[in-house]
C-alpha cells in the first residue's frame, strides 16, 4: 500500500452540515451510463412532494439552520411536476430567514423541455448547467463496490469520504443521509436507514456511512473516471433484487 493510500484509509471525514443536496426526483431524460444515483440502472418516477420540502424548510428554521448551499438535484430536477412550488418554498426560506443561503438547481441542460424550464427559473435561484449531450460521460466507477475488492476487506467504512465533507449531507424522499449519493444507494438497496428528521450538526452519521460506503464506488482511494459501465457482484445483486421487488422504505 503506497503512502497516499495508507493516509487515505486512515482519514475520517465529517459530514458537512452547512451544505445539503436534495434529490427531488430520480426521473431523468438522459440516463447516463454509470449514474451515481442509479437513475439508469434502477429507473423510477418517484419524487419528493412539496410537503416534504416544506417540512425541510420548517425543520431548518426551527433548528436555526442557515445553510451555506442548498443544491436542488436529481435525476433531472426540471422534470419534477411541482418544481416551481418547491423553488418557491426554498426561496421563502432564503428571503425570510437565511438571505446568505445559495440555492442552486443542478441540471443536465439536455433537450428542449429541460431548456424551456431552465429559462423560467426565478430570480434568486442559481443554475448549474452541466450541459450534457450524451449518455456517455466520464464518471467515477460508482458501481464497483469497495466491499467486493480485496484491498477494502478490513476497511472501516464509517470513516466516509470526501463527498460528505465537500458536498454536504443529502435529502431525498426517504430522509437524510451523509451525502446524496448515499441516499440514492439506500433507495435501491432498501436499508431504510435515512434520518426522518434533520440531524444535529454534531451527528457524524457513522452508522449510515458504515452501511452505505461499502457499496459506493466514490469511496475508493484509487478512483479513476470511466466512459462505460462497470459493475461488481454486490451491485448486480442489489439491482436484480430491486427489479424483482421494490424496496419497502418509509418516507421522510
């Protein structure tokens, strides 16, 4: 094991509770290979409700949480049928409670329908347009589960990785997670471990990290980006099981 890898395997990351990524839908119009939300591998039209977003806003106010960033994501968020009601709720939070919060919608920018919606995004919402034009993009090998690799057999997965420290915690229709990618894992693996209320800033969420990071290709220290689709045995089993029977998880 080289010095970098050894240091990497000892680092314990803390979830960044000043930032949050909200996956409001897992519907997508592009279905990229190797999607780290499994929109291609396990498609669904399920989405968060406006009431769930209102609940998030109310929790944030009650717990005096002034977010640095709120990123509205998916899937492709512009496909959400109630997108503008969601943005209205988040803007109300920003304008009335936390004016320094940046609210960012992250879109693939692909196709006339998406572009039409982006053109109507209200003032106060930033647009992060990744401008994808193909299902083939250089992504990390998300579906190569570390638990399937011999070099990670004795790894403490509860230490997390750079994603939770940099991107912040995640929220989807099933609850709060150390990162949004982790929430995407839970929806197909069916652990049902999302927090049902906004976690405290000192919640390290090690229990969720221990369960989720073992399957997440973003965790690997020797990560390289790939164009195609690679999948290890654990992920094949997860997707096959989810295809036969949809995981039964209580919602947020």
